[in-house]
C-alpha cells in the first residue's frame, strides 16, 4: 500500500509531489498528461522570480524538478474512480490503450485541474480540430492570414484575440454582454488592461450581445451563426476558425464521496481537506476563488503538508 497517490501533474500536483518527496513518502503521481492547462497557457508573467516565461516552459520546469528527485509519474493514465475501503482508498486508472491500473493508498491528493467548457451547439463536436479549437496558443498559428472568431468574455478570450491579431487577417470577438459600465465594457471578468488593448486593435471587430447558435462548414469550418440578444436578429459570419474560451469545468467526475459546489468544484477547508477522511484536493479543481498558477502551487503544498500529517497518524484497521 502506498502512503499517497497524487492525481494530476500540473502546478498543484507537482508542488505537492516535491514536498511529499522531500518527506520520503512512498507515493507516485497518476496523470493523463504533464502540465495540464499550464502547458496550454501562452505567456506567463506572474510567476515569482521569472519575469516572463511560457506555459510550456513552466510545465517542463515542473517536470524536470520532480524527475530530479526521482518521483514516479504514471503518465497517460486517467483516474476513473476512487473507492473508499475502511480507512484507505483504491484509485482506479486507465490509459488510452485500455490498460487498467489500481493503487491502494492511505491518502489521496486530487489535483486534476480543469478542462475547457464546450458550447454545446450544433457543429461544436463535428468541427473540433477542423477549425474549432479550445487552445489558441496551440492552434492559433494554423490560421495565418485567415479570418477567425473568438467566443468568450473573460481573460482567456481577450488573450486569445491578442494572440490571433498577430496571426489572422481579421479577428471577431463575440461576447454575450453589453458594452457598458455594468458589464465592464462587455467583459465582466476581464482585466481592464486586456480589454483596452483589444479595443484598440484595428483588425478586431467586437460583437456585443452575441449568443452563438451554430458553427457551420463542409470539411472545415466556414462560418458561425449567432443571435443578437437585443434585436433577436439571426446573423452569420464567414470565417475559417473559431477559438472557444467560455470558461472551465473541474475534472472531478471520478470522485463521488466529496462535497462539491454546483459547478463541480471539490470543496476543501483551509488545510485542503475534503469531507472524506484521507482525501485532499488542491488547485483549480477545488472551490478556491482564484484560478492562478501560483495559487495552485501553494495550494498543492498545503495539501501535501496536510496529507503528511494525516499519514503520520494513520493506523490500519483490521
């Protein structure tokens, strides 16, 4: 039986692993990928001690750090279920080839992060990878000199536009909100500096009060249909690519014994403990109010220290 299983290999999971390794726990990381959403980020300018870096580079640094202290990572395995047996846990995981693994452990840190929320409209699934992307940083360069649209009203949508304006011929930005003070200029959750930069760009057209209805195409995306929420008029844009940035969903479906928010975020206390003994959670998968890399890293440390205290007091039940 392991002391600890850490689920996730991004900021929270890697930070937890470093502390678990320094305390000589018998543990490993189980993760479907390395870096998570961090690796999909563009420029990162708020990581202490580093003036500017990229998400890819930061994720690589996390990976290099844990490898340097010989931490085992079962990469490519996605956790499918956590079972509680007496006072220990069984973590079930499966890889893309269908291989299954099972881990018995005294404690678990869930640091599985978040994934992009889908629009759930006609064309959303059909044209994924055929003009639709949820990662502008990854796929933006494919649309050089093309016409694209970004759908969303938060920082990730604004950053998507700032990226695409250097690549695409023209960029549309569709937000459901009014361009007024109450809605922060059409972007309720956006940072003012990003909003101002986007609004100053010559090759960007912002469409307010836009409810995206359908993404259309043949083999590839050719257009987007939306409804003007003020006039109720249906309209269409001809384009080549759609970047969807409408928020994130926690990766928490595999665990049922913990309390969750209505959005699926795992509820934790100040020590990152859940309501289920031996289960801890950290980072963006939890109900912490701000989803930031540096906060997730600190959260991972808190979870590790709490798990260490739990493991030190753990006794096998007969």
